[in-house]
C-alpha cells in the first residue's frame, strides 16, 4: 500500500466513480484507472456491482450513467423502431450493449448468444422498474397488450404478480430459461400450426 489513492476502500472508489459520472455522464476505464491510481482490472472489479445494480452500463472501453444512456433507434434483433417503454437490453462480456424493442426479441437473441451474454435488463411490466431478466418471470400467450412482436412476452419481477396477471389476461408463466426455450420453439416451428 503506497499513496493515498491506493489505500482507498472499494466503496470509496465506487463513490468517486459515481460522483464523476454524475458530472461527466461517461468515463473511460482508462480514465478511472488513472484517476484512482489503480489497475484497470481493479476498476472493472469495483464497477461490477454498480453494473449489476443497473446504476451504470458498460460501453466499449468505458461506462455511462444509465439515465443518460442513448437509446439506439432500432431493435438489435428484428430491426423494428425502438420507441417503446418495454424495451430490453443485453450487456455482453465484451462490454457492448444491445437494445431490443420488447422482451420477445431479447429472449430470441439470448437463445443464440447465451454464452456471450453477461446480463439481460428488462422493465417490469407493471411497475416499469429495471429488473434482471435472468431472475424475472415471463408471461407468454396473454392477451395482446404490447402491440410489438408475436408471440408477446411480458416480464415481471415477481412470480406472484405474473400469475395474478395471467388470471385476468391469460397465458402461461415461465422462468427465464423456460421462456427462452418456449419463444424459440414457437418461432422456429413455422409449420407447426396450432391454430
Ligand atoms: Zn425486436
Ligand atoms: Zn418487439
């Protein structure tokens, strides 16, 4: 341990990063590493909980405050215009982010990219809060409400809420991996007509 910077505790470094981000909106990992006097590896370790909490998102070589994050115009899977509130975002291990028009596209994309995906971020259908897609519950086959991709996928943070919702609007509740399989199955079976 030499110098003031290196004796900073991880939580103090996180506070500094958040403080800078609030003013500067975006920071590169190299800048943070330089300012804190710690290795880039340490920076990545420090910011990991902030990324997991959804306070910040990683970009190529840096981080951004999530509220200031620009939303790309098109869904990364179906290329529809991303003008909806029920979007989903996927964060990859190599730090890039993809945006989806709705959870349907995020699940399909995940089916093909599972290995590379670090995190899936969704909005709770009822509360609009940011939640972790991998721990969320998915309602498939309910009444059409999003007006986006079909089969429609609604996301809920709590299983009870998804189940309660399905009593009024139909559909089946799935956990994350089961929802990924189910959407893929319904999409790939083009000849598998059930109507
Ligand atoms: Zn889409
Ligand atoms: Zn969609």
